[in-house]
C-alpha cells in the first residue's frame, strides 16, 4: 500500500510573522517548519503503516528548496520518502495553481491513499484537499477524527455542525484529517539520525509536465489587492457593577444581536 | 452583477449563515440561489423571501446526503452556461469542500475566510483577516466565475419579502463523485457542542475561586445554549478538564459570543479566543489585561453577577 | 531566613545510571549545541578529516551533538559582545571576520553611572574595554555554528535532552536522553517515546550555565572546587528602533543599590544590533538579599530612565529572554575539568570573565581544546576511559589565555560583595597591580546562603503599559515558549515553604513560574524558560522534555 501525505512548509514562530508590504503576502523569507497540523496526517499514515505491516509513506510538498529540511521531521517520525516540488515559478500559487501542481505530483506517485492535515497554520486555507480530490477524480472524506481501513475501503468519522457523520469510500481515496484524530509521535532518536539518509527528491514543474503559466501568480485566479488595519473592534466599554451589571450585559447582548 | 448563492439546509430548514450570504448578494446585485438535495423544492419560497430572484433546484435521491462531490457536478452544470459572475458560499464542513472542488473543476479563483464583500470600481472585492486577525486583506479575482467562501456568521439574514422563480436543474453526476457514501449521519454526541463548534462560550478562570465556581459558569452556558471553557491555570489546578482549555496550549475558538468570567486575560489565553465576534468579561480586578480587548468589560463580583445574569438570560430566551 | 534552609528534593545520584544495551553508538558525544559544544564538534570534524582511519573506527556517527532546545540557538542567550579570537582560530582563516554572523564591530563605548534621573559618564574600566570586539546574537551565532558543525560531518540532534550520565567501571560511557510524552504525573501518554542510551567513547558536557549533567558529574567524580559557584541572572530584550545606536553602553548604579547590605552587584548593557535593532539587559548577582528584588522588574524600571527612553523612542520590543551567568570565575572552577571518558567545557565549567563580561570566546576555546584532547585520547594505543587519558585537556586549558585571564581577575567579583564603592576601589587596585594587590584569594558563598531582608523595592517596578514596559507572561509568550501544560514538573523545590521564600522565588523568576500560595509556593513549570535562577536560590532545575522551553532567535 502506498500512502501519500501532503505537507506544507510554513513560516515559523507565530509571534514573529509579518506580511511583506511589497508582495502583500506572508513574508516567507525567514525560517520555517513542517506545518504542525500536517504532523497529524503523517502520524495517521504511520499508524496505517504499522497496522498494515508493510506500506510506503511518501511526503509530498510544494515549496521552496529549504522546505526539504523541515520535511525531514516527517522522515524522522517514520515516513519513507520525501518528494518536494520546488520551482521559482510556483511561488505565489493560490488554491487553483497549488492544487494543480500537487495533483500532478500525486498522479506521478499513484498512491492508494492521499492524506491532508486539518489546515495550514499560515492562514492560507483549509480546503486544498477538496480541490486536489477533484483533480485526481477520487472520493473525498474530510475533517476525519477517526479513520478505519479494511478491505480496500476507508471509513472516516467526522464532526459537523449537526453531530457526527460516518462516511465510507473505496480506495484510492483522499482523506483530510482533523487535529483531533491523533497525537503525533515524537521522533525517536534513531529516527532523527536516520532521516537524512532516506530518499529526498526535488522536482521542478517541468518534471511534472506543468507549464510555468499554470503555476505561481500566472496560474492563480485570485489576487491580493491591499492590506488594511483591522476594523476597530468598536469602542471597548468598561463599567463597574453598581448592582445592575447583569441588566447592562443583557441589554448589550441584545443590542449586538447575541441574544 | 449576477450572484449565485449556495444555500444549505438541514432537516427541512434553510441555514441562517447561507441566508445571510444571500441577503448580502441581493444588496450588491442580482441574487439567485441553488438548492440541492431531496424534497427541497418547498424551501424555494423561503429563499425568495430572503433575497433570491430565482432558485435553481435539483431534487435527486443521489443528493440526499450532504456530501460535497456530487454537488460540484451539479454546480458545474449550472455554471456551464456562464451566466453568473460570482458564486457565494457560507462556510461549513460541506460548503468548504464544495467550493474548493468547484474551484478546481472550473479553474476558478476561490477566496475564503471572507468577512465582507464589496463592489469597488465595478470590481468585486473580498475582505478577510490574516495573521490572527491582526491585519485585514483586500482580495480579488482574475477570472470568472468568482468563488467566495464567507466565515460563518458573517451576515445576518434579512427578509426582503420577495418571491423567487423556481427553475429545475438537471445534471449528470460522475461515478467518482458518488463513490463516497454516508453510513451514519448527523448523530448527536451525548455531550453538548464541543467548544470549537460552539457559537457561545462561557469560560471560567482563577477568579472563580475553586472548582465549585464552575457550577455557575455551567448554568450560564446552559442558559445561553453554549459550551464551557477554562483557562490553563484552572485546568492545571484540576478544576476543569483539559478538553475545555482555551489558549496558546489549548484550543483556539472563535465563537460569536465569549463570556470570560474571572479570567485575567494574559496573552497565553488571549491568542486562543481573540477572534471571538463579541467578548464580555467579568472580573473584580480593574487592571486585568482582558479589559483591554473585551467589547464589554464589567468590573464586579462574579458571584453576584452570574446568577442574576443567568436568570435574566433564561427569561429573555423563554419570551 | 535563607533559601538554603529549604533545600530541593534532589539527589544527583538519581541521574547516574549504569550503562545497559547501547541503542545508539557514537564516537564523541557532545551535550549542548552552544558555542562550546559546537566549537568542539567543528574542531573534531576538522581533525577527523585528516584522520580517515580514526573516523572509520568511530563508526557511522563519529560526532553527535545533543540539544535540548527545539533547534540550536533556541536556548542561547547572552549580551553579547564577542572577542573573535577563538572563532578565528577555530576556522583558521576559512572565514573573514565579515563573514561571521556578527552585527558589527564595537566602535565606541560608554559607561554610565545612573541615578534615577541622570547619567554620569565614567571612564571605561580597563577590564571592560571592547576594542576589536563584535556585537552578536548568541542564538544566531549558535544556529550558524550548528550549520558549520553539520557541514563538518557532525550530527546535531535537536529536541533531545541529556538526562542521565552513563557511568560504568568508574568511567563515563555516554548519556541517556530524556523521555518524551509523559503526563503530569509521570504516566506514559499515547505518544510516549522513551529516551535512548547513547554510548560514546568520549562525552563532552557543554551544557552552559547550570548544566544538569555537569552538576551531576562534578558530584559523581568529586570535581567540585573549594569555592562554590555563584551566579547572576540576566534578563534582556531586543528592540527594533528608529535611530541606530552607535556605541556599546554599560551602566552601573541605579536601579541597583550600592550599600553593602543589599548585595546588589550588577548593571545593565545596551548593545547596537545593526542599524535598526538594539538589545538592552539587566544583570544582577543572585546573592542579592531583598525578597522583593525582581530582575525583570528592574529591567522594566531601567527602561523608564531618560537615557533609555531616548534610545527606545518609537521602537518596538521584538524579543525577550533570561539566563543565568556563572560568576565565581577562577575561584569557583572545579578541581579538574575531566574525568575518565568525560570533558567539561564552557559556561558549565564556569569559564566566564565577570569584570570583562566575556565568556563566549572562552567557551569556544575550551570546546576547541576539548576536541583536541578527545582526538588524542582516541588514537590507537590510548583509551579515553583510562584515568588521566584526557588530562591533556586541563593542561591545555591551564596553558591557554583562558586561564591567564581568569586568574588575573579572580578576586574582582568577590570584592563587590563589599558593596559598590569599596568593591570598585578594590577592583581598580587589582587592575592596576594586575592581580597582585590585594593579595590572597577571596572566598565565595553560595547565593542561597544569603540571609533574606525585605524592603519595599517592589513598589517602584512600573505597571506594564504594553509599549515600553511589559509583564512577565507576555514576555514568556514572546520568548516562543509553548511548553506542554501536562508535561511532568521538571523543577525541584520544596512546596511548603514560608511566605518569604515563596515570595523570593515569585519575584526572582523572570517567567512567573512561582506563585505565593496558602501553604507555600505554587509552581507552573510550563512557563519556565530554563534560565537556572532557581538552582542558585534554593531549588534545582532539571531538563524538561526535549523541545520544551523558549525558542530564542535573536537573543
């Protein structure tokens, strides 16, 4: 069985993140790491591998060359291989362009199962899997908090606004896991030491047969127009309780349509 | 501008979030809606009242379950005629997957997590927060149709009392779209809403004085129909379970209403709830950091305020 | 009342274990990816390049470096003004000074004596002159050195703590790394990952201040010197500023009190970091006596001084951190810095020149010398585990400038135990006579032995305004600390202590780990930035699981 895990390289340290005023996008020039939510997907893949006894877990990522080092964490956890699509023409890709590139890389791998994490913590979206599933023409189960695999099928339990659903799909399929699904393992020391030796492949867009016009800003269909200060939260009010605080709160909630 | 709004429904009722988006669309241009499912035609009238001029209905047993992929096929057919400038969705577990799948299918731009939409110089512009809501970005599209996914609860529905024309939609659904099947649907969990999904959260901190303090917090949460959350400090002290912890090392929540009781509001807590639409704080320390970002801050004794507040809320809701 | 009346529940023997099955075998194991450890790794790489046969014999991993932080640099913090001589020697001309990760040469420097409103320029004491030195961020330097070490063939293992020393037959055989994934009560959680036994021919401890295994080793091998080690606590911030600072600044005096009874030895520093950043820090000896003293509080107070306000005008705080500095100097050095199979380097050994405020180049030099000693001991016909096999390290250190420098200034810090004025005068006399006068050697007293007093010091700490002055919790957040809340408590302190002790710790800790509770003290270990202050004042810090703690970037 081959399981592909789509992982993203995201800028580190939330405290230090900045938007680059010249590109109006997140400044990705600093250091980065494996998107923490993708660790859940890696962990789920490794669990499936442990249960199956034998499987190949491949990490697929689209990002800058330095992403390779961050992906090593997944290798240290136990993944077998990394495939990184790194191409200058891919920078600035939106959902449409990224899903196209990722789908091309995944087609090349021909995995039985494609896993995604809950979201990228750099605010760049929590819907990539649906776009990729459509391009690959595979069934999709998203927000999975419990995953079972048997007899060529997968079953995912997920939380929705109305309760929980259980959805079944035959392999090959695309699954997006929620962060409630597992607690990612710590890499064992041996794993960390062995990570560098595992195969790490870097591909260009040409290797995938994706023309440069279909990637990056050229291949995107959305734009960033301007950056603004957030709208004022509105005046913050502070009152002292003189016995009528409860009434004041209720009036406030009603006025703001929260009650 | 011609908008198509994806309307969601559950157990025979149209969902408020998507009705809100419909109203917004109607305010910006010509709004039409699409209803996909089984036995949904009856809802078309409601769609009209909330702003739709026309409702496209596909009533098919294959659309009975709220699964995204067959809906992408149906929308592709509807949009094939090229009549719409934009397709709008209110975010939900279902609609996010539909919107993204549709974006890939049509090679169309999808902007998500939007909190507002406007027409500026004849162009459609979306507004969305970024970097933990510390900055706002104006986003646009470079192709037709423009797909937009709005943060849940962004727009309140507004009845305009109109009537909608109903148009039947027929579409072939692809094999791979029908491969995923619903085995169990919408089972309620025995506990109330998880804090991540709750619209209302009442959170307790050290000011409660002890685990018994949570009894009043739970009462208020019940009265408001919300969930209970806790700060790291009280979870550490064993007053409430870790599953309720909100903050840097707990959960991140963004409910419509967050009532912080006896919480000082240090940044480790703030980062877990700062995107709440409305924050009300009750604390006896006037210098508590939470007062810097609470929409309504009340300096007072929570032991006196909470019971009264709970009673008043119950009364209002019963009325 | 003294903190030492309430010693921590800590027995170093807990952390010495007999070696079992080797899970991982390496040639030389270095604990700590700081300047000492990485210099050692780099030098070893150079030496092994010219000795392929030995490199082969050392196996797949000839040199491994354990780092308990998330990455090299995460737990590194210093001023810092660095003397580049040892780095130059280490790289032997491979890098021009301009290519080393420094912010700039020190062109001007000023020393001020502060009063609450004024700053009086005083002549720079000769021990503090910084001509030819460079300003650096130690965290950044650490990251850069780690890359060089890996290029040289070393394996750097982040998020890995050294928890216990493996000792068999009287010699050090390696280290057992810490467990990960334990719960608050020590139970194994779902993702529990046990530590591994890493066996090595030579183990080098380069853990920095309050090194955990270093303390264990000094005890196990009876290496403690005559004088106990003493420490200072430094709390610093990095600011983005509109106008570049053109000089290195040190201050004495306010907000510290000069009278002998307070024992408040220290001062502040302000260093430029390029054109748009600067760092400001407060350093105070942990032998202070006032229960209400808070170094973090003093730093915030310092920033309200007109001199500082001018420098920080319109700026924005971008980093914060805290760390202790060993201040005993020559007099507190261990008897020996080696044992069978073991070498000790850097701040962990106490190689800091307090009057000059320098330690980084000594760390680098000691790491370099340790590498050479280890290399020698690994040659055919020698075993590093033999008694005396590594004695060459001590000899080399004693013949180096490190020893000469430290010996020269050995009595200066203790002199300040006599108060700022007398201490200053004595220090001046020592400098003028190059250590000859006053004669003899002073003694150090453990910081925790100081009798506590109480003043109303706390009332002058400014209320945090979020722009110039900041509270502890938001500072801990800024340090990048996101330690698991349900991790086991890594701090050893007695819980039922008198209010005074609880308050002492509460104010002392820059990260708000301690709180005065009804019957003693409450501890929130997940706030801990592992500065080590508690170990000097009645408690004991042990390493939490790897990856925990701050994630310093520019400190």
